[in-house]
C-alpha cells in the first residue's frame, strides 16, 4: 500500500492532522461545513450534546449528536484554497492510517453539507431565499491542479480568465436535505471583489465576465448564485469519493443591488431547516 512521507502528510505533536488538529475519532461521518468560525456554535447550539471542541487557526470543529445522529460542524474559512486543505485532511482521517502513514484498503465515504451565504444573480431570485446547487462552475483555479477543466464550457465563455471546471452535488443528499429549496448552479470565484465583478476604487479587468457566465446552465439548471467555496467542495468530494451538497442563503441580489435586512435570521432559518431534514428518519 502507498506510504506517505512526513513532509506530505504532516501531523502535529499529538498525531493529529496539521491544520485541523483533529484525530479520526473526533469527526462524524456527516459533516456540516461553514465559512465563519463563529457560525460553528450557531449550528452546534441546536445539538443535543457536543463532546468534541477543537480550534486551530480559522478551522473550528464541534462534534456532537442530534436526534441520535452524530454530526460534526467545521469552519473552513473563505475560499477554495482552504477547501483544498479541509477536504484532504478530513479524507486522510478516514482513509489513511495516520500511525503507519499508509492508505487503507477499505475506503469510507463521508457526507458533507455546506451551509453558506451567497449573492443571487437573477432578478427573480428573492433575497432571504434558499438555493441548493446541483452543480458549480469554478473560476478559482483549483480544478487545474487536479487536472479538471471543462473545455466545452471554457469555449462558451469569451476570453475566460482561466479555464473553467465543473463539479456536481450528490443527488441523494439534494433529495434528503434540500428537496424544497430552489435548485441552481453556483459560480465559485477566487475572490470577493474583482473576481465577482464588484468595483470599488479599482477598475475590473474583465468587466463583462459576470454577464457571460451568468447565462450558462448545466443539465438544465441555470446559474443562480455566486460565492467562493462550492465548486471546490464538489470537486474534492467527487475526486475523493465523498458526497456533498451546498445550501446557500441568498443575502444579496446583484441584479437589483440589494442586500438582506436580516441576514442573521435568514442563516439561522437555513441552519434549522437543514438540521431538521438531516436528522429526521
């Protein structure tokens, strides 16, 4: 079996994965990801119990149970660069023997549910609504490092900043957790301002790029929202053999130039909705 060098699979002084500071018994098979570390407690406050609390850098983890279901909630921070770290290390916890640094013969598949916030790209997409992304288009570049690009999609967009990649949600999780949500495709950007077409004091090099990508569709579902993690989550889950969905509270409408008046309440409604759907038998 393949063995991993110390420089490639880095462990800390207690033998935990380097960035997350987690051991295999400290995570559940069902993992909710959030961006903001403060949002971890906003999810775990609804658990019946929390028995694991760990924090290292922006990566905060609570593991506990709700209605007999063991669940972890982990903050990823912002961007697909962090998603690359989080998913590789979580996969290592279940599919690599950390003591021998060898790959396990029997692989485990985790299920991931992202609870995130996003900006809507359609006039008729209501602020404070919920969207589950059936697919995502990555503008962030992570797919290039794993040999994943969508040549056809790249050709449809004039002068893309980089070759685009696509990745997809797990249909079972969409049906179980998000069947009542609006379905659409996410655009995952490499930043919040210029990469998403926002202009403050700096001019944007590709001013028409947003107009080009938001008219695309995948498998009959239109582009609905833009954020910074979903394509990376789907890419890593697809490649590593895990299941994932991304559920988004739409806090902004980019077409109308509007932002939610009660973003905290909207996110809390999304959290409670997902936990209810996830834990009902």
